[in-house]
């Protein structure tokens, strides 16, 4: 990430923290005690967002409700190990098979299976692997 992107990301995090604090203040039963729909409308978010924030506050406390929740695991498990990725990239850097001028994603995926780098792999997974190296 570039320096400007880091500053922008940090600023966005601060804005989100302030927004969550404001939502919690409006939801306070000893304070304004707004209903979730009204809070969602006022802060341009979904009612479900307000509900989840309230629930997190009740179950885990103020600090955890206010701060961003880190994922325990990524949304999708990695399909290839680092070694498999490296071998696919090395294959791509080599000469294509006879009869071909260039490597295609499908050809590279078939070659990875043929060389027993992986049991099976889609050309889309190969594309994402190669995209990371560019």
C-alpha cells in the first residue's frame, strides 16, 4: 500500500469508529433510545448493522463493539500452497509445449495436473496465482 493509501485507510477506520460510537449513543436506553430503523436511517446503514453492533456491545463489551472485528480465518481457504504456486509460476516462465506459441491459462492448468503439481486446478485459480506475481 502506498503512503497516501495507508493514511486514507487509517482515516476511514477512525470515521467508522466514530460512526459506531454515535450509533451506540443513539441506541442507549438511558439516552435517546432510538429504534434501530431510525438509527439506520440517520447514519445511512442497514438495520441489521445496528442490530449486530448492539449485540456485540451486549455480548463482548464497549471496546470490542467500537473496534473493528478481525476475521478469525479468511473467507476462502487458499487453494494452492506456496510451493505449488511457485512451481506453476516456474512452469509459466518456461517454454510452452510444442505446437503452442504462448501459455494459455487452460493449458497451464492442464500442465500443472499433468506434472502432478496439484490433483486438479481451474484455470481461474491459475489466473489469480499469476496475477499476484505481476
